[in-house]
C-alpha cells in the first residue's frame, strides 16, 4: 500500500510568510540557547545575608549568577509576619486576639498557622498545643516575668488549655473559652523559615539555605557543591559544642531542647517546655529532639511536641508518620549522653 503526502500549494505571499515564521522561530531558539549557555558557564556567587527578627537572628545564603541582594524584601516579609504573630508586639494580630474574643484575619499567616497547628495537635494527641500560652506565661517564659504558680493556679489555668477551646475558619478565629490565649512560638520560627525559602525559590534560585533562631531549611548545594551541613548541638548547660553533623538537601530541620532556656529555684531546674497535660515543666530524660521534615514549620512543631512526651512516644509518632525523621539525645540512669536516630536519616548524620 502506498501513501501519498499531498502538500497544498502556496501562493508566493504564503511561502514568504512561512519562511519568515521559520526564520523568526529559529532566531528565538538561538537567542534562548545563547543566553542559557552563557548562564550555565557563568560561575555562581554565594550571597550571605544576616539580620535580626523574632527576638533572635537570621542567616540566609544562596547561590546566584548575579549579585542580587534580597535583604530588604526578606526584612519586609519578616516584619509583616511579626505584625501578625508576635506576642511581643502589643498591636500584632495575635496580641489583639489574646486580649479579645474574636479576630478577623488581616494577613494569610494566621489562618495558615492555625490549620497546620490543628493537624499537628491531632497527630500528637495534644502534645503540641498553641493554647498553652497562659501556662508558659505563668511559669515565667512569656513576654512578662512571673512568679511560679501553685497547684491551685495551675489547675485553674488548665481549664483554658486545649485547641478545642477556639474555633476558626478562613476568615476569622474566636474563643469558645474567654480566657484562652494563643502562642505560636513553638512553630512560628519554622513557619517564617518556610516563607523566606518560598520567596527565594520564586526568584528561581536553586541553592538556598535559610536559618532563623536555629530552625533551618536547605535546598540544593552550597558553594563547594556539597549538601548544606548543619550542626546539632550537644545538650550542655555550660558550653556550646557539636554533638552531630547533618547534611540537608531539599529538607528542613528543627531542634528543641531544655538545656538552654531554664531557671533554677530552690535547687530545682525548671525548663521552658510546659506540658499541656500536667501544666508543669516537663521532667524526663529526653534532652534534645531534632526533627527532619519537608517544611520547617512541621519540623519545629513536632520537635516541641517530642520534648513534651519523651523519647518512646516520640519514636512511635515518627514511625507512624513516614514524612518525619528524627535524631534524639537523651540521658541514661548514670547521666551519660546517648543518641537515637531514625532509619531514614542514618546516612545523613555524622556523630
């Protein structure tokens, strides 16, 4: 069987237009190829930005073919974020909500962080609970210093705790218990890291490192074409030293511990992690929980929850949620430091 391809006859004008279109397309492809070849041959330059935010510092590194500085944009983004969720700013959205009973969202961050918090609250059976704010303040770890509460005061404060004591939709959040308050300090830094990372990725950057107050997200490689390296600190009250090194690529990491933010009264140590179940600072042998996840808000929140519930329950949660990995540091009965790493990140950890 023979097929004959028939090409319709063209007028002189049609042939001229067709040739012109082909030449134009070829020229566009050639310009694109030259531009891409030039960019691929141009060495990448590392830019490093540092600044202050959320009562701590931030560090941003990225590789770029041109020295484009996004510091002003990052500072503006973080400032806007703080005006929404900082309990240390009296007129922030969350501060106004904590003084009142209903708040209509003015920025997208409040609804997004509530949604994420609600999910992790359920996944940890209430160990991660942003309504723990009154207890945090009562134990002296909030915006204002306070005396230690007695048992009666703790019992009273516990009646305000629980995510079910608020209601929210995409437009507003309200209290079902008038004295309930919110505090997102256990997830906010991680969420801010994600916002900065998303901003830089939208600038078509491929190699990025973002750190705020020790919470980190990394993409691609560093200027030595190696995965970004992150130090996991040894839980030591007296000096800073490295316990392990983790390599990151397209992953976030957050660490929570009770070895830095604490006070001692009458010879007893009171750490800043407050149990939403007992109302007291936690007491167990888990000293540090480092969580690995795709986004830093998730890693940040789970790290806090793990410090509430201790080692074994934390391992159970990681096992049930394949999107999580973790590195734990704990003490044995003799006071020796031990570590436990979940299987998915064993090849990323060097002790």
